[in-house]
C-alpha cells in the first residue's frame, strides 16, 4: 500500500508540474524565435528593429542570456555604455563563469568612466558644478575605490562653498591614496576657507552690535570683537575698534556725573552768598535773610535742568561715535528701516542735521549750508558723535531725490573734483608758457 501511495504522489506531482514546464518551454521557444528575428534584422542593418525583437524576447524569458549579450552589444555600438554595462552585469548573474563577458565588462566600464569624467570636466570648466556632480557620482558608483571621482566631487563642492561636503569627500580620497599631494593641498584649502568663513561670520556679528553701540552694550561689543581676534589675531579692524571703545570709556570717566555738577553748583552758590559784602539795598538784605530759600530754589532749578537733559537723552533711540560706525552706515540703516526724525552730528566742523521722512532725506544743514551741499559735507565727516531723535519737526523740504541718487551725485562730484585736481597742474604749465 505504501508503494502505491508513493507512486500516486509522483504521478500527481508530475501532472501538476506539467503545465508549468509546458509554459516555460513555450516561453523559451517564443524567446528563441524572436532572437532569430533579431539576428535577421542585424544582418539587414536594422538595429532598431533588432532591439525591439530582443526586448520582446527578454519579456518572454528574462534569463535568456543570448538576447542579453546581443542587446548589450547593440547599446555599446550606439554609445549607450551605461545600458550596455547594466546588461552585462545582468548576464553575468545568469552565467557567472562567462569570462569573456567579464573582460567585456571591464573594457566597457573603462570607456564609461572616461566618458563620464570628460563630461564632468566640461561642466566644471563652464561653472556648472551641480551638473558635474551626478556624472562623477555615477563614476564613483562604478569604481568606488578610485580617488579620482572623489577629488573631483570635492572640487565641485569647494567651488560652490559646501565646505563640509568637500572635506568629507577629500577624507575618503586620502584614505584611498595617502601620498597624494593634490588631496593634501585641497584639504588645506578647505581649512583656510572654513577659517575665513568663521572670521567673516564673527565680523558680521561684531558690526551688528556696533551699529547700535551704547554703554549698555559695551560688554557685548568687546566680546564680539574679541571673538574676531581669537579667530584672526592680526585683524586690524577689530583691534582699532577695541581701542576706540577704550578711549570712549576714558572720556566718559573724565566727564563728571550730573549729580556732582549740581552739588558743586550749590556749594559755589552758598560760598558766594556767604562772601557777600554788606548789603547796600533792601533787596540784598532780603536775599541774605533768606539764604536757605535761595539755595533750595537753585537746587530745584538745577535738578529740573538735569532731569530735562536726561529725558531728552532718553528720547534718542540711536546715538554713538562716528569713529566706530561711519556716517554712511548710519544713513543707510535709517533709510532701510524707513525711519522718520532728525539725525544730529556734532563734530569739530560744527553741528550738522539731516532730516528723514520714512527713510528718505528731505533736508540737511551744516553751518551756512543747507540742502544737498550740506548733506555732501556731512557725509564727508569722519569723526564726531551722532544722535538720532525720532521726532520730525516741521521744516522746509530742500531735498526731493532718493538716497541712492544723492549718493550717486556725491560720487560723481568727487570724481569730477579728482579730474579737476589732475588737470590743474597742466593748466598752470600752459599759463606759464603762454
């Protein structure tokens, strides 16, 4: 009975497998028929139709290596080396012992990597680094242990300022070729660029703090400038700004506080009253008899003046020294933020004023000048103090041009003055000879 059962199971399995085997056999037969048609098309020189037959053949039997090899050869002749390589890899999965296919794959990959490198270098020479990187990445996928694509990809990232990515690829390249001096020099260049980027970022932070410098932000300003010097010890700008901040602090310490000034004024008043000569009139005698009242009145007046001065100083939202922030930066800041008010500049040349309405300059005056002439002379100042008050009084508009045109006219005027100063000696010579 056991024998009969085993025999029955064998026949049953054979009956179930027969349709599958028949289907596979018919698929291979159809794939071979299409392969023959493809060969006929190749003989006639019709590679397009041959490609179509081979694609259909592989649809019927994807393990038909003859069709795979033939289609790879067509792509190679057409210059489509990427497709030819993929087909060779696919065929070797079916026939790992096909040594001729391995040799063919090595030659194809050599031609393909050379083509990809040439295309990438063309893109790089035109500055199209984002298009060169995919070509080099494909090259790297074919030859992952070759340092050449790694170095070229690093160059692309360095050119577009992706310093972290450039460093990562160069580290991989130096692991593959430790003695390559080109890679070492590129790593040094990446480090220099990184250091320079850190210095520039620190400079931007320091300038942002100095724009609104006041005694309360002194510590923050000194810290940002110290950060710049920690990254770049030879930075002359940061050293100069620290020196100017120290000088400002010394000036503030030399200036006596308002309370001390009031106390000294009161003391002088008391001494003056004590040393008064004998009264010669009734008014003087009344004053002497009411010394305490007079002193209290003077104290009240001085305190009132002091409070008024402090309240005025608080109303200034922006003040500082022109030696720290140039006048052009202050004007540009007020213009970009659409501020309205009066900018006062106190310097040795006198007191100048520039009036802003929603960021644009409407009037300027300095000594006997006003309008554009006064504005140009104020913009030439290099030292002094500036104070901006956000209150705009009613004034006559003498300037209607935007700031950009004012600056452009100022530059053209400076250029003309330089030209005139260059021509003046020549004119003097002509006058002498004439």
